[in-house]
């Protein structure tokens, strides 16, 4: 019986060591070759993979997602939900007040509740309001949006999109260079 117990303890210790070595090996590879992704794609202004909260017409705004980035997931409101109707109605009024033409993408949330990207149409809908709020020429802001449209993956998967954080960082640099 002691022989079996000793074998079990030795095997357990070997497997724990192997698992730890494997974990550190994987972390090392991630840090060496994929540092940005392994660290959460963090920038000075936040993560490019998680939606940031941008308010007012001075900045490009993302989808109407959860205010708390620690929460994820959709609200699960159905198409006949009064809460969803009120939420969308409130968002439309807010966008109109800021001089932004509401689009589907700007008034509805994403499936994860943390989507950092918007459709080019949603970004272009905000160009006039952003340009006016920042005292920038509309063509310059429109050009900025065009430069930040990411193409579809492998030319067949998905749809073009604009990362709101990257676009707002570029907008801040454009403002600073004036």
C-alpha cells in the first residue's frame, strides 16, 4: 500500500511541475510574440478590444453598450420589450440633441455589451457633430474616419468596421496638431 501511495504522490508532484512549466512556457511565448494581445491590447487611453465610454459630440461614440465594463453580455430585452423601446428612444433623443443622426448601430447594443467597433455608417453619421464640436473642418474629420475603416477579414469574413478608441486617439492628435 505504501508503494501505491508513494507512486501517487510522485506522479502528482510530476504533473504539478509539468503543468507549471507548461503554463510559464505558454505565458512566455505569448509575451514574446503576441505582447499586445496577451496584455489585453492596452493603450494609454484604454483597451482597443473593450468599448470605452465616450460622451458628447466632441468624441466619436460607440454602440449603446453597458456603462460598466466589468459587466458583459446583452440586456436580453426582446423586440417587444418596453425597456428596450425606452432605452432606444432615450438614446435617439440624446443623439439628436448632440446633432448626430441616429443609426441602428448607435442606438442598439452589441451582443457582448462591450463592442469597441462601429460600422463606418455609424462613424460617418457623427462626422458633422464631431467637426463642429472640435472646430475642425468636416472634410478633415471625414478623411480621418475613412483612414480608420478596417477592411473585412481575408476579404470575405465580416464587415468593415471602425475602432472607436483608435479613431478618438487620432482625433485627439489631429486636434493637438492644429
